[in-house]
C-alpha cells in the first residue's frame, strides 16, 4: 500500500508539472511578443503601442500565475525551491511593471525584464525539485512576502540603473538616435530610480525586522551566508541613499551602486540556494 500511495503521489506531481508547463508556454509566448513589440519601438521601426505591450504582458502574467500556482503550492506546504521562488519574483516584477506602466515611463523596462520572466516560468514548470516549507507562521509568510517584493523592486531598479548609465553615456557622446530617443529625460529616469530604491529599502528593512525573531539556530537553518550578503546589500543601498542626500549622487554613480547592491541580494538568495539545493543537496 505504501508503494502504491507513493507511486500515485509521484504521478500526481508529474501531472501537475505537465499542466504547469502547458500554461507556462503561452505565458512565455506573450511575454516575448511584448518584448519584440517594444524592441521595435526602441529601434524606431514601430510607433509606440503601449496597449499592445501591456495587454500581452497581462495575458502572459495570467498564464504565469496559473502555472506557478501548480508548482509553488504543495499539499502540505510551500515549495520554495530556487526556480519556484525565482518564478514568483519574476511574476511579481511583471505585475509591478504592469501597474507602474499606467502612470510611469517604464515601457522600456519590459525589454530587460520580461525575457527573464519567460525563462523562469518555463524552468519552474520543468525542474521538478521540491524544497517544502511546512508549519508556516504568519510572521514567516509576511517575511517571505516582503522579501519577494523588495527583491522585485531592486531587480527593476537594477535594469533602470542600466538604462540611466547608457542614457548618460549617449548624452555625453552627443548621440541622439537609438535608445535615447525612446527614453524620458535623464532627470525623470533618475527620480524614478530612487523612488524604486526607497520603496525597496522600506520593504527590505521590514522583512529583516519580521524575519530575524524567527531565527533559532543560524547554522542549523543554513542562513549565515544569506544573512551576511543580505546585510551587505542593505548597507550598499543605505550608503547610496545617504550619498544621494548628502552629496547629490545621481546618474552613473547611482547606477553602479544600485547594481552592486542588487548583486549582493542575488547572491544572498540564489547563490546560497543553488549551493544548498544542487551542490550540498
């Protein structure tokens, strides 16, 4: 009976992942079509069509949500495997972009972020790897939620930082074609970057405050590296905000600090999780 039950559970998991893949494929298609359409705008081959880009992205997000729900939510807890969490973060990033696009000039960020969402949606639906989290407390749920939101905002900010660096470089070289024609003024891009960083810092600080009391044994829970790199990322962004207030940092300087801080946060979770899941097992 035990073998029969185990075989049935395995078949059920395979069926869930197969259904997830069938939903992830159209999600990736809509994401990549939105990227292609916006790329034509950037290159000057098509007129802006925000409704098409946002509409395709929204359709992709709906399929993405359906696919992720089949692999993220398990019968007895949450599956926090690396690709599931990565897919969740990319979905949150996509939703944030959709809502922001109605009032902020973030159209070009779709080109940099949606391919990542397409790839992670497919990987989460094909990589059958379970890291179950059971007996989830409300505090832990809030910690995970705030961490995902903060990470998503910093990821968007890092792509925004790349655009700011490229825009500043083209302005200094007196280039008026290509990417710079499709971007808002540099001052607007810079202000939008720091809006993302401030909100991300608030969420990340709140995630720290809620999550730290739940740590009982930092070594047994394998949290040393995650905490260390997360704190380093927090310090980088705190330094950036102080530099903005005290010295007026902006443009490429702010962009490089943003990329450094986001890099530490990426290592904090994905680097540590890759080692734990795939190397240490």
